[in-house]
């Protein structure tokens, strides 16, 4: 997952930019992005099968807010630690898609659940699972890694 790759990169940063951990974290992010980015509609799919087989989870072809937030963080830190342009490009891809589909421009915050085509599955912005956590943390982490905080 991009989130797991971000955690590995954060540990690499904590250890003084450990090159072996940076490689592991970036490999995880690259793999997750290659599997999770929807090449047809844009955005990060919530769930894919490693062998491209059918899955039982009904939400497999949906797009949830939090994987996009985690991808923003992971791409920002990967770019900061490696300077590799592909991470800046992927960050922009995720950011542009997410803000144009999840964001409620009129009332603020992000809607939580989208269909595969990017249309809203519902207008829910808060629930037992979608809370005031992932999105503010993502914005803070991205600003922090970029030196804005």
C-alpha cells in the first residue's frame, strides 16, 4: 500500500535518510500506485486483487477518500527523499483528481465515497469511519514535508 510505503519512508527519514529503507518504501509506493491507479477513470481504486481475479468485496471498484490522502503523503515524502520527478508527477495526478472529485467546494471538506467513474456514491462526509483525521493529517504532512510548517 502507499500508506505502508509512507511509513517505511518515515522510518528511513527518522534514521537519517537510510538508503535501504528509502528503496523499500519507494518500491512499495511504486507497486501500490501501479496496481491502484485507475488508468481508465483516474483516482486510486480502493481494492484490487493481486492476480486480477474477481473479488468478493463489493467496494472493490469504489474510490475512498483516505487512500488518496495517504497517496498524497507518500508521494510527497518519496519526492523529498529521492528528488525523483515521478513522485511529484504522481502527487499532482492524485491531488488534481482527488480535489476535483472529492471536494465539496460549496461547504468544505471531502465527500467520502465515490464510484469507479468518480461520481459521488453518496453525500456522506462523516461517519464512524470517515472522520476529521485522514484529510487534515494529509494536508499537514504534505506541508510539513515541503517545509511550509
